[in-house]
């Protein structure tokens, strides 16, 4: 039984992650892709290590470094929770492998266990950066014993269990009722949005009630006080934190026990409700076909109709909506809420201490930090990098309709540009008003970010044309199993460099000088990518067939 579960888990993980990369990378391209992956993950490891080193050394000065462990445990729990909400509907319901698994001689609980194991594996990938690297740095700086590192491995293995199971259970309950509806795809999308909104509302409620305004200073001044105030809301956070802080075998045992019991309960419960929701669900999430009428062909702006067609594809397909559109809307909202909480805490501290000032920094620093954050946040918008692949075999018609090919590529970039820029723009205006940033650096940062968003979209559509993924078995593979996304991430990493250099080496220069340097770099790159699309459209169309 266990062997069958592990074998099926391995196949599902390979199907969702490894198969597409291995299939599309041969020869020199395979070597380049491996080097790109090494660069991307190496960069993330460096960022995680550098941030952890700075945070730990700062906390050690005031003898509060143990709070870092609770913070890391909390980050991994929340990360697993949100990541599972985003991916679980696709892995469990909208994947085409359900069409092949259900007729096979597998026991229902074997399929359920394998699917849940796949979701856990996704959480482990993010734990490398959010958990393993920071805790290794912590152990090095505090000269921890070998036992601490053993505890780290065990805790990171079991800590995603409860949040993954809670998120999966919510999705299963929602999909159980969704499948009873006639318009499954519409209600799948609405159901996922409702889950996201509910989760964020619960998080906001918890944050507002974790500590009152009167107790804020007491909580922050108490060693590990902030994390301890959140213990009641996350059952496993207390045991995970105490197991690592005190290398407590009792806390580690209780953490493993709770996780094991939740695993068994989750398998038993999902075995009862999962297949009622999955049978009859659409693997592609498409709407039922509509009869075409002459009145559907209306006159109007070609640009507007083409862009509207792209937006309809993104919104109507639950997989594309959850993987491409929803992150670009959620992350700015989460960031705005986080900044609002920080601002509230700083205002309270400022009222109680005359030595604290609110963000008394120069305009050049404000400009560089805002550009840096906006570029980093746009890393999760995968619209232009999948724009051609999302059409599947229908992308061939791009060569035959009476619209220049390069214009079609530009039109396909418009949703990416809008969904990258507008939510972040609203978020930064809100945060700037809240934190009382000067107007000029905020406006200039938004100008640079708008130019960056245009260039990033052009780069993504070029990469997708050079390596389209038309022959997919599941729409989920277009996003999560698409190796081209790593090129998109690498582009963001490279474009972070001007802002980092501005922040480190150009902090003494006037704001307008720094703005002009960034404007020339981003503007030249975006214009060059546009000219490439315009002049090389015939070459870009060669691999679309």
C-alpha cells in the first residue's frame, strides 16, 4: 500500500514539475536551462541568507534572537497555507491526470494520499528559502549543536502538514458544492476567490486582535513576545518554535503527533468528500461551447476586442485565473495590509517615545526602495510569458488572421502590463499616503515601474514565442510546468540590479540624477525589446505550429 502511494506520488510530482522541463530541454538548451536554474536559486539563497544574517545579528544585540525562530516558523506556516490555496484546486481538480487515474485499479485513499503528498512537496520547495537557509544561518551565528540541525530537518518536514491539510479541506468542501452547479468553471473561479477573501479576512481579524493598542509596547519589548501572541491562532507554531529554541524532545514529539493525526484525519475525511467533487469536474476548466450567431460579430476597435479576448481567456479559465491573475491582485493587497499594520504600530510607538521618527529618509532612498519592491512583486505575474502557449493549438491562427503578427504580440502583452502596473500602483499610492512619503519620489518610481512593466511583458512574449508549450495535457502545466518562467524570473533579478546599485552606491546623488539613470536603463531596454518584436516577428512565428 505505502509503496503504491509513494510510486503514484513520484509520478504526479514528475508530471507536474519535472517532465515538461526534461522534455523541452535538450543539448545546449538543457545546459543553459540548468545554469539559469542554478543562478535563480543561488540568487534566492543569497538573498535569504543575507536577510537572515542581518536580522539575527540585529536581534542578538538586544538578546531577542530566539524570536527569529518563531518568525521563520510562522512565515513557513503562512506560506504553506497560501501556496496550497493557490495550487490545490489545480492539482486536485483541474488536472487532466484525473481522467487517467480514476479508471486505474487504485484505492481511493491511495489517490487522495498521493495528491496531498504532491501538495506537501510544493511547500517543501519554498521551505528551502523561507526555512532551511535562515535556520542554518541562525545555527551558525548562535553556534548551535548538531542536535539543533537534526531538529531543523524534522520540524521543516512536518510543519507544513496542518496548514496544507486545512487549506485542502476548505478547497474540497467548496468544490463539493461547485460540482453540483451547471456552470462549473464559473463557480470554480468564484469559489476560489471566496476562499482567498475568507482567508485574508481571518488573517486581518487575527492581526487586529492579537494585541491591543495598550499592550503593543509590552508585546514588542518582551523576548519572543510577538510570536507568542500568535501561538493560540496556529496550533503547531508553539511546538515548532519551542522544539527549535530549547531543542525540546517533548515539543518535537507533540508536533509530530499533531501532524501525524492530522494526516490520518485528512486522508479519512477527503476519502469521503474528494471524489464527490472531482467526478464530472472539467480538467481544463473551460466553459461549455456557445453557438455562434451573426450578432456576435460587432464592429469596434481592433485593439480593444483583441485585448478583451485575452482577458476573457484569463478570467474564464480557472487555472489561468488562479495562477496568472490572482497573485497579481493578492500580493499588493497583502502588502498594503502589512504596511498599514506596520504604520499603526510605528504611530503608537512614536506617540509613546519622542525618539522614534516615522520613515525619515531621503527622496532618493524612497525612490530606490519603491522601485526595488515593485520589481520584486511583479515576479509572480505570469501572463505574457504564457500568452502564446495559453492558446494551445489555436495559436496557429495567429499566422493567418489579417493582423500583423507583431501587433498581435503587443496586444497580448497589454493584460500583463495592466495587471502588473495598476494593482501595484494603487498599493503604492495607498502606502505612500499612509506612511507620508514625499510625492515626487513616489511619482518618479511609478514612472520607472511602468516602463519596467512594458519591457518585462515584451521580454516574456519573446521567450514564449521561442519556446511555446502548445501540446499540454493540462492547463496547469502551461504555468507551473513551464521552464520559460525561469527566464522571466531571471529578467526580474537582472533588473533589480540598477535599484540595488542606486540604493548602495548612488545614495548621495540628487533624486533626478538617479531617476534619469534608471530611466535610461529601463527605457532603452524596453524600446529595444519592442523593436526586436517589430523587426523579428517572422522569426518569432516559426515555432508556432
